[in-house]
């Protein structure tokens, strides 16, 4: 291998900040912070927000997200048609914008 072009591959401790779980592994990442590990050696610490110990997919603790109000909030914010006519019947298409006349179908 060429000298001086490869990053330093070293042992580091990753810390999941949401759960406090730590694990020792090897990486090319560096950090100025250090921690004393169980084996008595001092290693750089890399802090992560989400890991396999806190991500809902891996933990099985799925969070339900309220998606029902998102569409209504969007429609209200942009004054979008709700998809129904005043009589309560479903509309086929959104009404044309103000000041724009509907186009007529061409006949042959």
C-alpha cells in the first residue's frame, strides 16, 4: 500500500446519546473526547443520536405518528379543495384557479 494516503484505522467507543449504550469497535473516525473502557485502556468517543440500540426498527418499539391531521393541515394552509362539493358529493377534479376559465374540449 502507498504510505500516507490511508486514514488511521483505530479502536473507538461509540456512545448512543439517547440510551447511553456504549460499544467498542474500529473505525477511521476520530474524536477529541476520550473515555476509559472496561479493559482499562482509553479510547476516543464518537457520539451518535440513533443506533441499533435506540432505533425503533431494531428495538421493536414503533412510535405511532399522527398522519391523519397532516392532510387537513396542508389543505387548510394552502386553502386546497377538500375533495367534496358543498352538497357533500365527491368532486371529480379540483376547481380551476381564480381568474382562469376552464378549457373546452376540442371536437373534430
